[in-house]
C-alpha cells in the first residue's frame, strides 16, 4: 500500500467463504480504511502508515497455525518499529 492514497476496487478483491464480499469488493475501505488512515497521517494525528498490509486466510486455519502466524506478524511489525495496528476481523 506504499504510495497509495486509498484502495482501488479494480486492484483489490476479497475472497471469503464466511461472508458476502460484494460490498467489500466495491469499496475495499470497509476492510482496510486506507483513505482514512492517510488523512490521519497527513493531519499529523498518527506517524506514518506502514507500507505493507499483513493478512491471513482464516478458512481452515488451525489454532496452532493461527497462533504461529500471529506471532510472526507481531515480531515483524515490532522489528519494523510499528507502534500500533488496526486489527480488522471479517
């Protein structure tokens, strides 16, 4: 998402077996409100938006695998100096 002001629905698609993705695919800001985060960034309310989005698949992920993935993500974000995250459950 580095260099993007918002998410273009032509470039992003949500694929999920557990909920209707039509609205999200029309407006990806429902899942990742990048436009809002960029506004907060430009207003000085937050530092900077991390250049990468970290995401997982949820269908069929075991608890052990999910825990491992989460720990790896947290370690990566911490090493990059990220102070806060927006956690969006779908």
